[in-house]
């Protein structure tokens, strides 16, 4: 069994997976609520909370899977990218567990983990495919084949999740902003306000969300308090629709450009209902196979890190003692 640990941002996560990494026996996510009142993740608060919670989260992951450490044959852990202090807590714990049991340690890239969530969702999935990762820290398109992930395009400024989080903050909504904007947008008309879709007609695979943010700022400035309250659902709906259009358009363009019949959407923003519906419709129409993990495997979790382990290079005992976390 693979024991997987993920602490790159504000979720303390551990999971146990079958040796091929395509089936999770447990998947424990402890989302830190400490950050909500700051409207964003505070790195030092995140590290401390990981330190306090990780042992309990690992114990629960083992208990839920009904295995003890004797049944664990390798330890996988996110080593990059992320908040360095937060990553270090997970990497240190993983090193300690692996060292005590003389097990191999598998360093996993968080972004490869997001993509690997697709293998948990549909275990028969095999490369090649085109993958969108849209999260709070990253928004990029990759071509995935047996040799790994090749970058096709990425955001020139904010990540999609970051744009949603910042938009939500401007609208006076809570954190994380993505689910909040979706909730409020349900009663809104996305066409009532005209929002720009960054790089929409540029013939490339990049994204830009800064113009969208500025557009929301100016729309809010033009409204008084009452007006802003009345327009809130419409503003949220228009803003969400612009983010979704940018993501779906470029993902489908990448599939066309590469002539690849399989597309994957992953990362926290892929939990978004409108994005999931839009991609489903567009892929059905074009006859493409769409793999989107269930929402709980799109947002940060350790099962996806375990799923990426068989695709990553394991480091044998005790060479990993020199292994380090990296923020980028
Ligand atoms: O992948 P993730 O959990 O963490 C990072 O690696 O960043 O992504 C978190 C991001 C946040 O920006 C959050 O607002 C967004 O994903 N998010 C959503 C939804 N759930 C989480 N955005 C839109 N709709 C959602 N349902
Ligand atoms: Zn993530």
C-alpha cells in the first residue's frame, strides 16, 4: 500500500492507496479554517496548523483504510510547488515515517498529482491526453504522454482560482471565493453585465484574468451600496461565466490543436459546477472523452498524490534524507 501525504497549502491531507495508485482506500482532508478571517492563506499559520494536525490525519487515513504501518510499502509526499513552510511539514513527516520503516520515499509534484486524480476517477485512462489544471496557485494546459507533462500554455497573471478568490473578496463574499461566487451566481443573469474573457480571440493557449478583475472593480465603483447589493448575483454570474469560458475555450482549443480525443480537467476550480457542465456539453458535441475527477478529488487531497506516485521516481532508503521541499 502507498501512504500519501499532502501539505502544500492549507489542507492537511493523508491517504492510503492500492499499490498501482488507481484506487484509494482512504482519503482524509483536514481543511484549515484559520485562514477564513484573513481572506487568504497565511503561510505561517498554515505551517503551524499542519504541524498540529498531520499526525492525527495520518492515523485516521491508516485507520479508515484498515491498515497499519506494516502494510505500507512506500510513502509518497508532495515536495513542490507550494508554501515552503507548509511543504516542509509534510516532507519531514514522510521522511520520518519512511526512515523508521526503511521504506522508499516517492517525491511528487503537486501539479502531477492534480492530473493523476483523473486516474482515480477513471482507472482505465491512459495517456496521451490534454490536461487543464486550474487551481488557486496555477492555471495551465499540458500535453500528457508516457514521457510526462509538457506545458502548452499558462496564465500570464493570476490563476483562475486566485481570480475567483479576489473577485469574491471585492464582492464582499467569503474565502475561498470559488464556491462562494458559484453559490451567489445561481440567482444571477450572466449576460446582464459584460465581462471581458482574457485572450479570448488570441490564437494561443494562454490565459489572463487581470482584465476581468479590473472590469469588476470598475463596475463596483460605478454602483452605490444598494446597487451593488442588487447586482451582486448578476455580477457573480457574469464573473464566473467569464472564467469558465476562458478555461473551457482554451482546453478545447488545445485538444483541437493536438488532435487528441481525450481531455482532463483538474485542480480546485474543476470542482466548479458551471465549468463541469460546460465541458461536458462541449466534449459530448465534439465526441471527446472528458475526464473530470469528482469535486473532492479536484480540490487538494492526498489520494491524488498517491495516484501520481507510480508515475514518479522513488528514492530508496536512506538517500531521501537529503531530499528537500521546493516552493516552485
Ligand atoms: O487545487 P486547490 O484546492 O488548491 C491549490 O492547489 O491552489 O484549488 C483551490 C482553488 C481556490 O481558489 C478555490 O476558490 C477554487 O479552487 N475552488 C473553486 C471551487 N472549489 C474550489 N472554484 C470554483 N468553483 C468551486 N466549486
Ligand atoms: Zn492544488
